[in-house]
C-alpha cells in the first residue's frame, strides 16, 4: 500500500462524493473569498456604477464588504438585496450553512445547523429560513408528457387506536392536505391545498400540467374530470389491490411522498401548517435538481439561487 498524504486527502475511487468538506474549505477559506465569488456571480459582466452610468472597474474597500468605483468612488455593496443583507454573521458561515443543507439528502434542522456552525439558535433559524426561501419549485414551467398525480396527508399519528375506517378518515381529513404531480423522469410540483374536492384540485392540475398530457392517478373521485379537461387520463384501482397495470401506476409520486415524510419525521420531527409549504418547496427543489452535473453537485444548485433584488426606483 502506498503512503497517504494526510494533508492533501483525495476521494476514494469507489466514493460517490464530488464535493467534500475539504473541497469547501479549500475553495471558501474566508469571508473575502466568499465575497469575491458573490461578486463574480452577481455581476458576471462587471459592476455597474450608477454615477458613471456604465460598467466600471471596482476595487475592494478595506475593512468593508464593499467595492469602490475607480473613477467616482461610488460604493457598491454586493450583499445588499440578497439573503445576507443586514446579517452580522460571517459570510463564510452563510456559505457553510448552505453547504451543510445541500450535502444531506433530506435536509438539516436549524438546531443541527446551530451545533455545526456555532451560532445561536435564533441566528441558525433565520439563516435556515432565508436559505430555504431561495428554493422554489419553478411553477412557471408546467409539467408535460406522462404525469402522475396524487394527494396525501401530512400530520401526526393518532394518540389512541381508531375504532373503524370512518373514524380513520375523519382523523386523516384533519391533517394538512398536499397535492403532488410528477413527470416520469422529470420534475415534481407539490402544494398545500385546503381540501381534496375536485373544485380545488382541478384548477391546480390545469395550471401545472400541459393539456394533452397523459395523467395517471388512483381511483379517487376528484380526478374524474381530468378527461373532460383535455388530458388522457388513466387510473389504477388501489382499493382493489391493483397498484401497477402496465405503465399505469403512481409509484413515482408515492416514492416522493415516502422521501418527504421520512425526511419530515426523521429530520424535523414535526412541521406546523404555517411553514409546511416552505418545507415542500425545499424537498421539491432537491428532487428537481437531483440530476445536477455541476462540480459542487447540489451545493451548486443552492448557490445558483442567490439573487440580488433590484433597487427601488424613486
């Protein structure tokens, strides 16, 4: 066996890792490096100076997270208008938090984030919430092709044994209701819904799924209108013990439900109805970017969502 250089570790050839903590520490060792990356990301064509009315060369201002125009001295603050604005927390800790959230398949809790990066719990929760606010589902791009559609309940288990199926249905209806649709081999879209009635589900379906797509569902009655809405609709009868009939099944969306519920119960334990949609957005974002090919993997997907709000026009 050859000697190992412990100061320059390398990934084992059998490992699936693409971007480890060693890679992160090497690429983002301090705040200055993180700020340089942020500038390159937010200003790919250079920093625009409003006083000079053009893109000019800017120099880093010593002891400030700002850049100064070489001609007029105007200051540009890259973190203003981003999730980092107003934060006294080190920029590198923000990047580290994003790395940690991106490196886990099912996410990381704010409490674990507190322990990992050494900030207070309120700070960890704010960072956690701000980072998750970037992870949207791209609802503007509708699903197409072969789509599976299903609904599920999110909530706790009963404290006592339920007497019959009717009582079980009543207990389930008290939970949060979530509607999901997924392209075979593609994206998923999920949202909290107030009810499972057709009047609630059909408008969402027609908005998020392109007409003439093939939609597979179970036998739930609220989906019966899909055929009249211009979709090729086929159902699988779960109540009769049928779960796959050729290509007709809902196994893909049910696999996503298993991933979602396993993550919510295992990582977060419980989620309030108020914040449930943001958690759904995070899990959908992870699913929709599962095939990302960037060198940093999912961390690249997180970093790509950093945007700078346009200044208000007075």
